[in-house]
């Protein structure tokens, strides 16, 4: 049995460029049917004061994408989008507003503070209003990340960084000597106000949550330790208020996580492979994240640079999966953080039932 399953070889898989010259940190959300909206970064490289946030739209399940529409473009670095749909149908985009480095990327905190901001759309992402500081001031300056999700009528935002705004408790997970806090923030009014924080972990940062069929929540996050940067998981049985550790999932330099529940109850975890060969990989769990099959999925294994990944997946009603990720760099410029080199946001569309079938054939 092969130790990998190449998603690109499954019947009906398509890979397209959603946008070129930009597309860092994509986050996809479903609008209904086959319509998708994706937020991503443009205007600068991985870091830089020219950074802005744009959105692109697909009406055919990720096969074709509109030209980018700008949502946030200030004098600072507008970066790290988190995106989701509120219970009332409004779209909520939170982001990190960073001004603490110069045009060359040198860290200069005297140049300006970092803020956490939120902007809204009530017409499916065509127009955006209300760009404002997050109202929960103890966490202002931290970075939102990934998908904003709703459970029990309450919106939940994953956010990390800054000084801890609440004390760690018995239900807080700790990884290594690092101390970066990662939280869940909650909103009961469609994203207009936020609070009720839970300090999920210390020593973890970029994260995702999956709500499992049995009601448990699985949290997966990247470790802060730069020598490691692996993925760790923990689980909650009380809707995210307390957590207990499960352990490390991936080898080093495989991050950040993207979790998707498959139609048969399996869990798909996709992440960037940030060591050669650079690419985007995935793992399958058939028991809610307690264990992961040794075999791996391959979505891409030929990316030229190491600044890659940050996948985001949407599952459509027809069973298709749509995974977006970015690629930046060239073989001789593999880690260009301050000068964009051959940047693109790629989108892979593939069938969940075909994935499950071919996985079962080889297990």
C-alpha cells in the first residue's frame, strides 16, 4: 500500500489559480449553494505596510473566481483575516492591523500600535461597512485567525497573541516553554460585540476547531516553538470552555491546520508542508482526532518556495471539497517575507465521496 493518496489524481479534481500576485492567508466561507467568498491578503508580501485585505467570489464551487475587491486598506499592514457568516446572514471579517515595522520589515514598535478590527457586509460581501476596533478591549492587538464559526446561535472567533487577558485554569492546555495565548471569543449579537473569552492554550497560536458528531470540539493549533512548529490537538466536552490535551499530531514544520468534517464522520486535517518538498498535505482521522492514519494526502508537492500553505476548506452540499492555499517564492528565493515573489492563491476542488472510497480501498 502506498503511504500517500494524491488528491490531484482522483476523478474530477481540478486545481485553479484564484488570484495571482497576491493571495496570502486565504479563508473561505460558504454563502449558499455553490457560492463561496474568500478573503486574502494583497498589496505586499508576507509582511509589509502595504498589506491590504481583499475578497474574491466564486459562483461555481471554486472553479472560477472574480477579480479581487478591497475590504481593508489603511496606512498600516492589514493582515491575518478571519471570516465567517453570522446567524442573521451578515458576513463578519476580523483582522490584525499592524504598524510596528518599517517598509523593510524592521521591528519598530515606536512606529505604531497593533489593533484588532472588525468589518461587516450585509450583501454577501459586495460592500463592507463599520470598520472598527473590536469592542473587547482587553484583547485588542491580538490576531484573529481562520474561520469564524457559529455553534448554538453564538459566533466563535479564534484569536492569538498579546498579553493574557484572563488567567489560565485547569482547562487551559500548555505546550512547551512558550507563552503565546490562544483564545476563543464569543458573540451573541451577530459579531457586533465580543467577549466571554476562553484561554484555550499557552504556547500555541494559529488554530482551527471542528465540532464532532458526538458533540465534542477538537482544537488543533501550531506550536509557537520556532524550532518545531508542529500541530497539537486538544478536546473540549463543554462547547469550548475547558480543554484537555491529546498531544502532537504532525512532524515539525507542518502547519497551520485546517479541519473539515467529511460526510461519513471522518475528519480531514490539511496543512502546509514547510520543508522540502514544499507543498500541502492532509491526514485522516476516523475517530474524531484521537488517532490519525499514517497515510497522508497530497494536494500539492511541487511548490517552489517555503512560504506556503495556510489552507482553508469549504464543504459544498453536493459533497465536493474546495481547499484554498497560497504559494510564494522561487527556487532561489524560497523565504522572501518582505518582497513578494511569484505569489498565487490556488484552489483545489475534489470529491469527498471519491476521497473516502479510494482511502477505504487502501486502508
